[in-house]
């Protein structure tokens, strides 16, 4: 008897088991998530039996994030899709330029000045100057223009900043080219940063720690 021919659950354990299957299947279907049934069953059995998962929590989280990015991009329409395409094309072209490096996450950066001071961790407070623009050059925020540095914990900013500033040392000045998925995502921020916007930040790191 295959799964499609299974008999109606009778006992409480069978009904609860079937109900959990229904709930998970409906959630996945509603979100448009396709799964490999063999891998799904393998992971389920491993956890229930107390075995060692084949993926770490970090690897599973990365898989969720990557799949969510695909779902978000599929749902983008109109001007949102225009922003998405423009950002992708910009980053693809930018990566071919001399001096541009990229991390596995897709964050691109250019070293303007390399410092030799302390290097921050993801939870450190940093003091910086920054100048943020859209890929068309529009300035949306700039501590440089305000003439005053700013300080913040690295775990309270967009992912592109959290990752990028950990590459820097005190005294460094980098230019970051941040894909939408490491910036403000499919929602955008404020009037200037539209959904799916890639961003450019020039950042100078003055101090690590309060």
C-alpha cells in the first residue's frame, strides 16, 4: 500500500500524526515551497529517533534564506521587479571591475584604505562615517554630509553592514555594494529605498568598542 492508498487514521496517535502532516503540507503549499519527500522524511525520522542531522542549524538556516530569496523574486512585479533586475545587472557588471571583491553571500566590496587597528566582531559597537547611495547615485543617507560620525552595534544594522564591517580594521575605508537581500529586502525603507534596491555605502571605520 502506498501513501496515497493509506487507510483513514483511526487511533488518536494516527489522527494526530496525520493532522501534523496536513498542517505542514498546507503551510508549504500556501507558501509555494517545493520539497524533496525523501529528504523531508529522512530529516523527520532522524530528529524523532534522536539521530545526528546531515545539516547543521546554520546550514539549514542558509537553505531557508536562499529559498525565501527565490520565492521573493518570483513574486516581484512592476517597479519592484525593475529594481530587482537593475540591481542584479549592476552587481554583475560591478564585479568585473578591477579591485572589486565578493563574499559567498554576494556582498561586494572595494578597499579604499586599509587600516591596521582593531577588527570588530558581530556584536561590537563601532564608530563610523558613511555615505549611502542608490545605484543611480542618489544619496539617501550620509553622516559625512551631516559632519558627524555615528556609533551603533553591528548586530543592529542590515546584514550587509554586519558582514562588511567585520572585514575592516580601525582606520580602514571601504566601499560596499550590497544586494537587496543583504540590505532592506523586498520591503525597502523610507521614501528613497524602494523594495529590492541594491545599495552602495562608503564606510570609514574610526573605532571599535564604546
